[in-house]
C-alpha cells in the first residue's frame, strides 16, 4: 500500500476506535508530534520502516476486530477500552 493511502487509513482507523494521538503514537512507536504531522498531511508512513510495519499490523488488527464484532464501531470501541483477563 502506498504511503499516501496507508497514512490516512491508519489515522481513520485510530479515529474510529477513539484512540488519542498519544495512544496511536505508542502503537506506532513514534512521537506524538509525528502523529500531528501525519494528521496535517506533512508526514507519511515511509516504506521500509518499523513504523510502517506497525501501521500495517494495526490496520490488520482493526480489520479483524471489525470482522469479529460485525463492524459495529461502538462494540469495537468498547472492546478496545474493556479490561481483558
């Protein structure tokens, strides 16, 4: 997937899950300021980086969670915020 498509897809998935920028930064192993730059279109997820690989894994997680919960965004949000034992 091209960086011009991957970056907005990751940001949209994070938004739909109700993630804060700091939470997404931790998932992607980047600085919070990097998330801000991505949101403003000033930075893309570059090919061949660990951040890009983490982004792809995050999108795969989002898709699997959606399939598991019938693409119910509210259920996906609550599952993510729930304590799992």
